[in-house]
């Protein structure tokens, strides 16, 4: 059974069709990339999957349950991080994690928060205000927050966009390990093609609200007669 | 690659313990934000104190002019007005802080339900109102010799009725921001002030023109301030009027919850929640 299944998702904003009849599935332990140029409809798609935007047509099913009818149950089993979302800046790192541990009703929250501070190397920063952290450090706090409930599905919108190569590599390594060793499914958007090649089992390219190509990185490169995913991206983006 | 997931890390999401934890999370978040912001701590007591001192001097002047009951009427009114204003503004501020800190999306994609979120905001605002009222009551006694206990048993329902009315107005303010975007913050701040001239806070409703008196009697706060004056004048607590105010509060709260729900659905349908995060 797919963890996430979206069927015929459509969203229009006035005359603009942001997402047009999109079908998407993510299986357990699978890392799926959603790529495309700016305005392709990636974030709108993710936000529909998270219940932030109500689709005009189509359905979102997670763990076999309709998202809109089982919002609390479904959202307690997934989590989200994005480069454009922040956390309460005046709170200490540990306080932020404790607050979200409550919001996700995490069992044994103190132990979980301590483990994540350790995993994301945030221990020395636990008493620092979020607003005082660098963007890379904030991204690590966001990821710690996203892992609090041990989600079966992680939805990540450009998770390493603000990171230097070293920090980005550490985060990618961690995410791949979570998928491979703990069986967590992920749906990721990114403009970093080497990152997508390294992390994703399957990739969907979006353009003008539709999925225009799907497959593994190697399959896509072969079908577009391109050297790598970046070349595929350019071909898709330029029509 | 393993396909067996570890045991569930969260409490059963629809159980009472999980619901309680999520409400606690909202309260904990607001309390931590308050604790880390000395300016906001200062603000809780600053404006009430300024109003109290201002109106305190007015009462001293009126006393010299032999105006009867001036001290109790005006100081009691200032104190109860603060309950109404703070109840309204505090839940709006808590919501707006999620927007200002770009944290709204994190809250909206958590399993926190709207009802749990609103209960959390209300519980926290109750704490802040109680703190502000305690400080103001102490100042009233110390500076002007006016004890809030002069309002007798009526004090509890007076405050409770104003709290509920304030929360209702605050919810409509939040709904305005959800519907019209951040520019509608001014509505969240100012909505409660629309009630100020109509509810007879500092004067009897009988001084209003007849049409406005009709409007005034559709506002729960009117019965509270009229009741306060009755009690301070030596009369009994007008329980019948307070029951009517409670009924109006139920209507107000029901309407404001419906407006909030509609605005949230509108925001989701039009992608406005997403834009708050950008």
C-alpha cells in the first residue's frame, strides 16, 4: 500500500491553473523528488498534500485515509520542513522542540528532544534563541522538529537551500540514512540536481502544473538523451 | 533496507491525552515567547497602568467637584474595560505572532486542530488577563483606596462575560486576517474599540441616542457595565441582565467561531495560508 496517494489533484487560482490533474504516489521507504522550474506547481502540490491548500478537484489519501476527513490522524504521522518557513525566533532551540513535541503529542518528549539535539548536533545550541542562529543551524532545528514524531512520511520543500556544501552534505546523508535504515518515506523538492540524483529513488518533473516526465535519474537521463539530471531539467524547463 | 517501522512515537492522536498535550503546546509556546520578551512582559501592565493613573486623576478631580460615586464608577470601568480589551487583543496577538515569525505553516501542518489551537490561545490569554487585573487591582487599592471587591459577587460573572465577548471579537479579528491578509491586522487591533462607545463603559447607556441604545442592548458588555454601576450604587447584582448577557455571549461566540471556520476554509481554498509563510 502506498503511504501517499494523490489522484487528479487540480488547483486553480483565478485564471491560472497551478496544478492540473496530478497523480502521485509515494511508497514506504521511498524517496521521491518533485522537480521543475519556478512556478511549475511544486509548492502548491506539497501544500495540498499537507492540507494547507484545498484542491479544487482530486483527492489525497495517506495511510489509506482521506486527508481532509482524517486531518488530525494523518498529520500526526507526517512532518514537514521548508527553507521558507521559520520557527519562533525568540524561543530557545530546546523550547521550540519541546513545544512541537507537545503539538505532535510525542510520547516521552524529553528523551526524544534530547536524542534529536544529539542527532542534529544541536546540543551546544540548545539554550540559544532561534533568531540568533545561522541559516544552516536553523535548518538543522527545522529538521529536528520534522523528525520529532518519527514521521512515516517527510515532506521537504528545498530542505538544503540555505546550507553550505558541508552542512548540505551532512543533512543529505542523514536523510538518506533515515529512508534506508528506518524506512521513512520522503517527498522532496529541490533545485540541487546532484542532491536529487543522490537521494531520490524516483523523480517526477513538473511543468505548468503537470507531471511531464517520471523515472529514476538514470532513466530520465536516458529518455531525454542527456548526460545528467541537470541537463534533463534544462530540457524540461525550456520545453 | 528495512521495511518495518519502529513503534509509534506519538500518543493516539484522537485521544484525550494527545488533545491535552496539543493545547498545552500552544500555551507553552506563548508562555515561552512571553518569558523571552521583556518588552511584552512590560506591555502587559504598562497600558493598563497608564489608563488607571489617567482615569484615577480624573476621579480625583471629579471628587473635588462633589460628583458622587465617581471613583468606583470610573476605576471599576477602567478595570473591566481592560478585561475586554486584553481578552480580544491577546488571542489576536498570539495568532499574529505565528505570522510575524513565519511559523504559521509549521502550526497549520501539525495535528493541532483549530479547536485545540483556539482553546490554547484562550487559556493563555486568560492567564495574561488575570495577571493584568491582579496588578491593576493592587494599584487601584494602593493609589485610590478602591478595592475591586466593592463589586461583590458580581465581579466574577462580570469578568467572565467580558472575557467571552473579548475572545469572540478576537476571533473575528483573526478571521479578518485570514480572509484579507496581513493588512487586516488593524481590524484585529481595533475591533474591540468599536464596542467602547456603545457599551456604556464610562456612562449610562441612557445617554446614547435611542437607536444606539438598541444596538447597545445587543452587546453583552453593556449589561456588565450597567450591572457594575448598579452594584457600586448599592444595588443587587442584576442576575437577570447577566443571564441575558451570557446568552448574547453564546451567540457571539457561536457566530465568531463560524466566521473563523469560514475564513480558515477560505484561506485554504485560496492559498492564503501558504502565502503567510513566504
